[in-house]
C-alpha cells in the first residue's frame, strides 16, 4: 500500500473523539479541495510501500483510523488491511470523501465527509456518520437534505473549516453553531487534536 504516514494520537473528530488510536495516512486523493488541511497525502516524496502486515506491526492501539487523502483509492488493499486488523482484534475506521460506491463491502466504521454539491445526495449503505466542513459558502439546506437528516440523525457533524485565520475561523465556528441550533439532529464538531496540540 502507498503510505505517507503512520502515527499514534487521539481521534480528534466525530463520534470517536478523544479515543487513543493509530492513524494510517494513505497517499492520494481524487479531489482537490481548496481548504484541505492535510497536504501530506499528495507529497510523492513521503510515499513508502507497506504490506498490510507491516502496517499492523506499527498499530499500537485497538482503534485504527485509515485516512488520506482518499483511502478507497486503494480499495482492494484496504479491504485486506481491514480484515487482517479485525482478525487481530482491532476496530477499523476509515475517513472518506464520499466518492466510493461500496462502503458496505468494507465491513468497518465509515465516516464520510462529502465535499462537492454533486455528492450531497449520495450516501450508500455502510456509512456510520457524516462530517461536513463548514466553509464560507457552505449551505446546510442544500448540503443536508431532510432525507439525510433523518437517516443520520445525531451522527451529522458540522466541522468549522480551519482557514488559518483567527477572524475567519471564528466566523465559521459561529456559523456552525447557528446551523446546529436550527436542528437538534446536527452536531457541532471541533478538531480536538488541534486544541490539545497533538498531531
């Protein structure tokens, strides 16, 4: 598998927030979001090849979070890693952008963070929770239709975008809270790892 990083930390987002885990960051993404806060997944200089077995020797915690980039670009290898990890007693969660059509075949905990208008209505089976990045142009009425709010009630996170600008970041936090206050099926998230100053 093409890997750009394996490290221990806490899960800073979503329903598993605060749980110690090992992150496995895979190379590559099929999107190019202007607000992406993780450029490492595109850096070819950081790539190293690992077998699933080699990856698992570096996973020190029960929870393994596979992220990117977009981990499903390496779908067959990812499935093999998931099965091997589960056989060893691990819980595997993946973080995906919503463009994969077969999440139910992965058999693990899937968090989807849809990024484009075309994806907002596309949520196949197998997805456990949703995470929307609240940007300056984010429109919750378009992004989160009633059918999605019903299906994922209280598992829909509004994540304020980190623009690296205090004033703009503050505005996104207020925007996320304002949206959530209109519907108690929505939840405001934070990047706890950044607040605590860990990777």
